[in-house]
C-alpha cells in the first residue's frame, strides 16, 4: 500500500493511551495502548532527529487510537530510512510476515516539518483494514486519505478549517475523467486516492444523516477492525456487510453498488453547501445554519 507521493490538543487520556519507551541506540520500542511499535533507524541519526521521529510516531498513534478505540495491530515494525533533505515521505505499509511501515525521513528535518507530516498517520490507517485485491485498492487508499486528517483533527492537531478547506480544494481530483469507469475498474492516481476518499466522505455523511448523527464511518471501520486488520485478507463484500451491520444502515453497500462499476460525478459543490462549507477569498467559512452543519461538526469534533 503506497501513500500519495505528494499532497497537496486535548490529548487522549493516559488511561486510554499509555505511552512509554525504551531506547537502545537507533532502535526504540514504544508501548502504545497495549501494542508494541518497534522503531528501527536504518542508519545513525542525531539524538534530536530521533526524538522528533519518535514524537511524531506517538502523536500519530494517539490519533489512530482515538479514532479506532485501539491500535490496529498488536505489534508493528516501523523502519526509518534517513535521507538528505527535510520532511517525511516515501511511506509504505504492509502486512506480510508481520505488520510493517517504512518511512523516509530527511536528516535536516525540523519540528515544523514534522508538524506538517501526514504520511505517518496515513500509513497507520492502512494497518486497520484487511488487505484487498488490486481491484479494490481504492478503498484502502481512500480510507487513508480521508481518515488521516479527520483523526488528527479529533485530537486537536488540525483545525476543522484546515481539513475542510483541503477537502474542498482536493476532492475534485477524485472525480471521473472522460472514459473512466467505476472505482473497481479505473485505477488512475486520482480515482484511487481521491475517488476512494470521496466514497468515504459520502459514506460518513450518509451514515450520520440516516442515524441522526448517532453513528459514523468510524463505527463501521471499528467493527471491521475487531475481526481483522492488514494481516488479514478479506473480500471487500465481507467488510462492507460487517460495517453496515455495525451502523444499522446499508450505506456502504448502496454506495459500493452505485460507484463500483459506473462512472459517477458527485455533486461536491452541492455537498459543501449542505454541510455549510464555503471558501471566501481563499479562507474557509462555515455556515452553521446549513442542513448538514451538525454532521460536519460531528466529523471533526474533538474527542
């Protein structure tokens, strides 16, 4: 599962998310909510950079645990490949022969670079869903694109204005181009990452509409995670059925039937209007009188 090559607090209580670590040279073991994260540096780095990397991993883990109510796997190894430059890039998650994440980190990275990092959280989202056939790669990447900023907003790391502004700007990349088919049959970058993200956004909004904001996409995905993660290999139909059972509404099934084989252009402008999101002079403005304003607030509410 590869991440996008480019794009673009109140913290969880200690009872929910105990954190401790024991460092040994360039290898560190983190205990995260009952799970172990082994962080291994491929080559020596400064103590300062090592600390920034570990802090970023812990903060990303907090967002993930807050969203799923657990860490997705009992143990994961995160391999850090230091390189020249700044920032986190080159992420990849896999489940074969043990859960593993690979991250490329610039040796000159600063605290500001890690504050801008989305890759670490994106790759951790991948750990929470069973591996899919290539035909369904869009559901894996779409989840990671959509959940990463939502999960970070819920611990106060990102503001609602930031993530809704990014959605308004970036979601159109997932709309079908002329000649495209449904999500199962068009595997371009835009359709895989942002088309999948549109599916997740629609699912979240529609689940909340039909349950009067009592359930959301996270409830469906928590139910799936309770039965399997990246180290499992399930048919997508099984995960969809399990998610719909958890929310009590068949939203995932209905959306999948609509979008899997047919090219559908989603009325994003109409959706933003219903959610009460607009951009004025490059700045996001919220309309709390909009029909789905409560849904919008619930998606990004701190928890």
